[in-house]
C-alpha cells in the first residue's frame, strides 16, 4: 500500500503518530537519569539514542521541547551531565511508566519503583536495575528547525557493564543482557542473535 | 565492570569501536537508496536512522563524512532526496555487503544482488526486496562539531508498506515484517514482540 503526504496527513492523529514512530524501524529503549539543581532525580524513557562516534566516544539523542522530557533536557543543560541505562526485560513496566507526566517535584525513581545508583564521575543517577549503564557529559546541542526538537550530543565518561556481556570482539551482547527494543511508542521487542557477519569487502561476496 | 575514559582510550582500536557502537542499544538496519547526478544508483547500509517527528513526518540519520557513505551524502545533497528501506531477514547478507567500499562508479544494487524500484515522487531508488520503504526529501543538515559527522533530516514524501503489516493502532508490525536490528557493526538481531503497554499516566501504575 502506498501513502503519499496527503494520505498521511488525513490519517487519524494517534494512528498517524504510531505509524510514523514505527517507520524508523526498531528503536533502542533507554532510561535517561538526571538530577535537578535542587537535587531531585529524574528518569525518562528515551527511544531516540543513537551512536555518533567511537573516538571520542559520543552518543546523541533527540528531545521534544514541550513534553514530559523537558525536565530531563533542563537538568542536562543545568548540570552538564546525564546517564543512559539500557532497559531490559525485567524492568519494562517500570521503564514504560517513566513516560508518564509526573509533577516536576516527583522523584521518578520512587514513583516507578527503580533504584538510583550514584556515579562518582557524574552528577546524575544510574538505574541500579539496568545492566548496561553509561555516564555522559553534555558536549553540544542542535535545534532542528523543521519541528523545534533538540538534539543533544554527549561524550561518554564512564561505562558500567558486566564483563560476561562483553564479547571478544568488543560487542555488548544485547540479547544475553535481555535488552529490549521499541516499536513505535508502546510495543516492546525481544532481541535474539541471528548472525554475525565479517567486515564487508567489494571483492568478497 | 567499570570503564572510565582512560580505560576506554587504551582498549584495542577495533574492540573499542565495537564496544562503543553497541552501547546505544539495538539499532535499526536500513538501506538508504540514492541516485547520483550522472544517474548511478547507490545503496548504503545505515544503522543511525532515528525518528524526529510525526507532524510533519521527519526522520534523521547520521553520516561520517569520510567513509563509504560519502557517496550517499553527496547524492542526497545534490538530488535533495533519498529512500530508507527496512532490512529484513531474507536480505541480511546482501544488505551487509552494501557496507563494502565499492568504486564510486559501481551500481551497488547490481553488486550485492538487490533490485531498484522506481519512485514516481523521488529521484532515488527503493529496494524492491524491502517490505517497508520510505521516500524523503532533504530538509536540513547539522554538522556535529565534536567529530565532524553530519546529521541529515528528511521529510517523508511517500511510504510503501503492505496493509497487513499495519496494526489497528497504526504501528508497523516489525516482527511480522521480519525486520532486523543491528548490534554494533556486524551482528544482526531478530525481533519478536513481548508486550504492548498502554499510554502511561502518573495515577495508574
């Protein structure tokens, strides 16, 4: 079935939102931890984290300025740091609950039933129940003019990951870590390894 | 196990690249189709596509300026358009082969054994073997100063997707479409649905 812009524009709003949100393919499910100037911990479910570079080690993510995630963006701007914590199968419901619009004064760790873990290198809490945890300092931000969203680039200052999840080639074994993916806004996906392929070369099919 | 920046910096180069590349969590696997000014089709495996917004419908992706993907970036800049095509289990090896550094004059569809499909709305080829295909026009680009990578934002002009893959709520059923995810640079992941959760509200755990 083909949809041109006119057909997309007349889709019912919620259906269209879900449709477009699932068009990028599977998204990573991460919890972003921050602390406000007044010391309140904030936790947000973010599905827009993307790899930016390995040297220096950089990750990016996208924020909509006027959603529940504004607290997170404000905290990152004020404190200059944040954590990214992989969502695994054991904490899907708690992680999803972080997308609720809690009061700005609420400690979302307590609200959803997850535990903060202090980092010595970053004024932002890790999620104790997450297996792969990354602390970052804010590096730069870019405003997307087309829809006023904001891209944040962070530089990795610390990674916490069980040794047994790191494969010989360096890959974090996301399937064994029970890390999950997101389809659209609400559907969680299990990951299982199919195949690892060699570095591709033109003369080798 | 904890890694601070000093410990990351002394990791063997390839291991470090794989490690950092898998830290964002699962990545979507997409083929980006473009056509050069001289009419040569190009196909690139891109794992950095991310959702930017539903209204207007926008997707973003990241390019490293000095890799094999430069052809793609140059074609997008020159033609103003490109396609994004989901990789499914049936075309993993062909898709992965697109990451090889072919000569600039090579038609990568022919090289890897995939077929171009013409779009009436966009001067860039779809991948016939892909089930979910999106045509976009270039909207804006941003240079990431931290590592000279470039973010491209595109506006969706057409979507081709089998009706049976679109769920009642609008989600594209990525698992039924056999769409795959990527871990790091080389490991392909199968997706299967775990649970769909309701819109989260503070008063409803």
